[in-house]
C-alpha cells in the first residue's frame, strides 16, 4: 500500500525542477541563436561595406593614374622641350606630395 501511495504521489505532482531546467535551456538556446543571428548580420554588413570601400579605392587609384598620365602628356605638349619632361614633372610632384602626406602623420 505504501508503494501505491508513492506511485500515485509521483504521478500527480508537477516536476518543477524539470520544467525550470527546460525553460532555462530554451531561454539560453534562443538567446544564443539570437546573438548568433545578430553577429552574422553585422559581419555581412561589414563585408558589404568593405567590398564597397575596396571598389571605390580601386576606382580612385585608376582615376588618379589616368589623371596623372594625362597631366604629363599635357605638360609635354605645352613645353615641347622633350618627351619625358611632363612625366618627370608629374612624377616629382607626386613623390613630394606623398612625402608630405607621410610626414604629416
């Protein structure tokens, strides 16, 4: 009879420990999933920004090269001293600007 009472008591009582542990696991799982999604979204935003930055930098470098070559050709046409004078002037100017930028840090 004592066995029957014990079985009946176990069957009718609510297991709070199991319920709380299940809720805790569920909470932390949802928290971890949410955090992982936020991190993934932020990394994707950073990758897109980096791609845009790299593309922009590449186009600026290409544009600068074309502008410097055209400036050198223009100086060659204007001075008519020699074919390399414009390139030399633009090259020296570029070197000096680079040195000034490096020294200003």
